[in-house]
């Protein structure tokens, strides 16, 4: 993870979850994320796909509008990318794994910008497949923020953040206390 906001959100989420696959939505304290809150969002799983439940101010400024109630996939201009994003969020929920992606974007006036996207599963009132905590941030705040908006984005890298129990090596077989015994049988030549 390259961006400060991404690292802050991940470290906070990872601390909250402890040994669990994902923390509860009710455990999230906005004050603990104050330095990354402007880049942070929460998605709610709806029949039409993931929908913004909350979105930070800098994130809304990047797109030039309030994102609450808007579908997450609508941030991407083409149908194929929208399907990819819906599947990525579904994978995060199904596998209780995080995802971090590098995005290449362009503003309406043609200015390039690189962003980092983080998606992390959340439980909501004990239910899985309910919410996703995320962050979408540029490495530095662009000088055009508030004057121009993002027009197109595409994913250029993706890394899944598997739960710790999936990263652990397989346990070693139990050591034998006595060496194995061999039995030699008389026989002919081969």
C-alpha cells in the first residue's frame, strides 16, 4: 500500500478484526480514521450491487458530486469494468479478504492521476456480505480538486489481502517417537 490513507484504514481495520475474518460495522469509530476520513467510504450490499452508504468529502470532490446512494460500479465508464468491480466487491465479501488496487484515471480536462483503492469486508449485526469499508485516494491532493472532476478510471494493478489463517503454512506432521521398523522378507532375485 502506497498511500497514507490506505495504510491508515487498513491498519485500523486489521487491529479491530483481531483474529476474526472481519470486524463489525458498529466497531468503526470515525474519529480513529480522522486523517483518512475524507478518502474513506462504506458500501452496502444491495440487490443492484454495492451502493455507497457513506463517502468522504475528498472522494466526493474527486467525482464532483455526493456519492451516497450511488452504485459503486457507476464510477467506471464502461460496462466491462463495472462488472469487474461488482465481482471484486463480491469476492471481498465471499472470501472475507481485502483488496488493494492501483487505478489510472483522467479528469474531464485530460489531467492524469493515479489512485489507490482499498476494499475491506465488514460484518453488520452479525451478518456477512453486508458492508465493505474502503478508501480511494490519490498519493497527494491534486491542485485541480474542486475545479475539475474524474472522468474515467481503469484498474492497472490488483492484490488480494487474504485473511491471516489462509497465509499460514500447513502444520508439520507430528514427529514420530520411534524410528519406523522394517521387515525383510526372504525372496528371489528380481
